[in-house]
């Protein structure tokens, strides 16, 4: 099974993708993680992408396509996983078309597209309160932290919690505007040939997960909303 999960920044794509991938034995391919790894490792692609990420702008198609398609092809031609789940890619219609061309050449099919939908102000609140551990990459909300140890990671217990630059409110709002103009139109592009599962992403995490897994095990309609 090959899946694609979509939604605005902060909608919970990464959380749901990690759980679903583990349950179904899929390879979780997160464009954000791949980009941050490239930046951290100082690769040529990472250096080019860094400036765009810090400002909240989309990384150019050429960089994204080169990085992501290599990863996808490795999964497609391996037997280690039952398929893949793409998280955060494609982000433009041009990327979606490039992905389709690559998949057509390799006889790869996207079986289902999951779309998480969350209101703008809820997303701003979520991301502005998000903290990330620079040691283990765990993410959490400030409400989970002790007022005495606000930089202590709840996962690895290291004093390494930081607020990423792309979680500043001005950057968040810019990212949402970019999503609205460049990424949201992908749903229209895909709706012509793919089954899209639309879900209210403001619900409790477990409820969203249960619904997605339930729908993936049956033949749903072209668009389902809860």
C-alpha cells in the first residue's frame, strides 16, 4: 500500500504518518525530516534548502524532487516494507506532476490520499506552542512542560528543547499562506484520479488514527468527511 498524507503545517501529519506507517509496515518518508537531515549534514542540497526553510518559503521544486524521488525509488524496489507513506511531499502541483511521471515510469500507484483539515487559528496556536528537542527530535507542547524545567525534553530528559525558527508566529502565518496558494490546489489535481480521505484534524489524535486505519481497510468513497 502506498499512501500520501496532506494538510497544512501543524495539522498533525507527522504524528499520524508515524503511527499509520508502523501499524501497516510502511516506510515513512517525511520531506521535513529529510530536509532537516540534509541541512544538519551540510549536504549541497541541504545548504540550498536552508535559507528557504528559515523564511517559511517552499524549497524549490528541483531540490525537493531530487531529494524525495531518490528515497521513494529505494523503497519501491526493496522488500523491507509493505509500501510507503509520503508526508510533506508533493507541495506544489508541479511536484505532484513530476511525482506522477516518475511513478508511471516505475509502475507505482498511490492507493489513497489522506487529507487533514484544521482551522488557521488553531494551527497558529499549536505551532507557536511547539518545542523540539535538538537531541532526540521529539516534539511537544509547552503545556506538557514543567515551569521549573521548561527546556527539559520529556522524552530523553536532555535540557535541549528549542523553539524552531519556523515555529515563530510570523513564519507560521507565512507558511499557511504558502500552503493555501501552492499546496492546497494539489487536492484538486489529485481528486480527478485518486481516492481522497478528508478528515477533521482538530479531533483527538486517537480518534483520527482509528478512523484512518478503519477507512484504509475498506473501499471508501472518493471523499469522506468526519
